[in-house]
């Protein structure tokens, strides 16, 4: 039996990210999603919006059909 999983090439926050400290954020998404680790990815508020910055995923956790992404914002293009 297979497990549904999506491969992500950018981080879409939908405003649900939480700052842990400094430039470190945590985002919880429904379903199992795979993000490249230690690779710069665009951060967007919505899929159709412009990129708001660049982040590097530092930690990825799968549990109970949820993905928790911990990422470090390394470049900010604009403020909210």
C-alpha cells in the first residue's frame, strides 16, 4: 500500500508560519510533503503571489498526516 506524498519546490505559508526565534520559522501543512533540505527555496504567501524571500529548510517532520517544516529565512524581499 502506498503513501500519498507531494514533492515541494517552494514554501507557501498562507500566513500560517510561526517565528521560533530570529529568522527561524515553523510551518505545519496538511498531508505528507517532501522539501529539499539545505537548499534555497522561494517563500510565498500564496501560490500565485510574488516571492517574499528565500529560505532554507533545516528540519522536516512527518506525523499524523501532517508535515512540520522548520526553515531559516536567509533573504527577505519585502516586509508584510
